[in-house]
C-alpha cells in the first residue's frame, strides 16, 4: 500500500489523506498530473496519447482499400471525441504532435494505394489547400440526398463545439428508481468540466484508488461511477462528503441489490 501511495504521490496523515508530493507525477482520467517548478501541470498522459494513436493507426491500416470519404467518416468521430475530452487541459502540444503523426500515417496510406504514381499526383488526389491550410485530407462526396459536399479530416487544433448529451424523454430527476440514470447523466455532463474532474481526482485519491463497495482497484479498464451515498432525491448533497467512486458493476449492486458503499475512513 505504501508503495502504491508513493506512486500516486500520496501519503497518509492522521486525519485525512493529502497530497504531499506530486513532483513525480501520476496518471488519472487519461491525464498526467505533475508539478513543474511549483505549478501543477495537467496534460494528456503518455499512455492515453499512445493508446489513441494506436486506435487511429489500426483503423487506417484496416481500411487500406476503403474510399477516402469512408475513412474520414470513421476517423472524425474518434478525433472529435479525443479533442473534446482533453479540451480542459494543456493539450495544444499533444494535439499538434498527434495531428502530425496521423498526417504521416495517412500519407503512407495514400502512397501505398498508387505505387506507380509520384508524390505530387498522390498529394493532389487526397490533399487540398484551403485558404491558409495546406495538406488538408479531404474529398468531395455526396450526402444522403445525393448532394455533393466537401468532407475533410477533423482538425484537432480547430474549434471545438460543446455538445450536451440529450436527456431521456421520460427522465424525472425526483423518481428514486431513476437515481442511477441521473447520476450517469450528471457524470457525462460533468466530464466536460475541469472543476468536476478535479473533484473526481480528489475522490479517487481519498479512496486510495479503491472502489467504495468492493475495495478493489478502480482502473481505466474497470471504469467507475460517481455515486451519492445519500440519494439526491432523499436530500443527499452534491458535496464530496456524500460521494464515492464505485465500479459500474458494484454501482448496480448498490441500487438494485442493496449493497452498501462506504466512504473510506483513513486512520
Ligand atoms: Zn467495486
Ligand atoms: Zn448511485
């Protein structure tokens, strides 16, 4: 346990868990937290960046013979999602680097399809110059009605629009049966907001990275839900003292089978 706490930069004090040294940095929520000369810097974690690039490269290599517009349609939601996720943190450098890596992969993809053609021919077929932007991976395609339109690869550096998940039509926030749905919805919305992510980091650290129901580790693979110990419909507050992180499976057990989530008390 001590080694684990050391790794995430924590130590236990008598009253509470607190951060004493995060100079070595730690990863959580796909981000790396590190102190650089006294200032907390949060950026996409190396693991997250590598995993995302692997996924993109996988799609590009599987779609060797796909049409350009089909490839763009597959890549754009991935790029948009990744950009939105990292928007609250210092991600410009990561975005620029990622964009370059993806460009190189697409250039290889394009050249491999036309071995007999020279680079200039390949560039003209797959890349365009649009105002000040060079090498835009795009093509003219048709929409569902058959009307032509210009489709291009989503730009990580470009503007990102905030979108809210639509609320289920039959959702009543004060129906106890829908407490869990409400929690999930709130979590989705909160994930777009930096101050809420900071709350999860605090919860995660105060629980030493363990689920408040089964006491085993919460990881990227297991995932986690933000659970209110006293349900909001019964007047439970949104304060951290009333919230714990639990595995999604454990969360279902709490709401449907009466298992108990316990706020850890560190002594
Ligand atoms: Zn659990
Ligand atoms: Zn819950």
